[in-house]
C-alpha cells in the first residue's frame, strides 16, 4: 500500500476483532477457543458448523475436525474458514484436556 500514500493505513486495516468460541459438553464442561476476524468467523461457526457438530462426541477430536473440513469444502477450508476451524478445534481440545 506504500504505492498509494493518499490512502491512510487506518482505512484499509482489518476492521474485525477477536472472537471466542465456546464448546459445551452435555455434562456442562466447556472449552474455549480464540481467533480473529470476529463476524465472518462467527457466521461460519454458528451458521454452518454448529448444526453438524451439535451432538457429536467432543472426545472424537479428529472426527469433529474432519466434519468441519469436509462441510466447508464447497467454499474452501482456507482463509476465514481456517480461522473458524481453528477456533472450534482449540475449544474442543480445551474441553478434552479439562475433562
């Protein structure tokens, strides 16, 4: 962006902030995952991943990760989707390690 000195950094910087993902097990224990790009990532997690992950065994970490990876295939698992997968995966692992 140095090529465009009339565009100030504050106008092209990322406007999104951190977001937290909380995964809660049936017994009430929970895990926490933190990521960036709040609104778009929240939409992927809550609007797409949640419906497929609710009811899954959180101890099956690899299965949960694979579900997210496969259902995001139509729009790709890189970019913002990778932030969403990471937040959920970290929350699941946090839950697993706290049990």
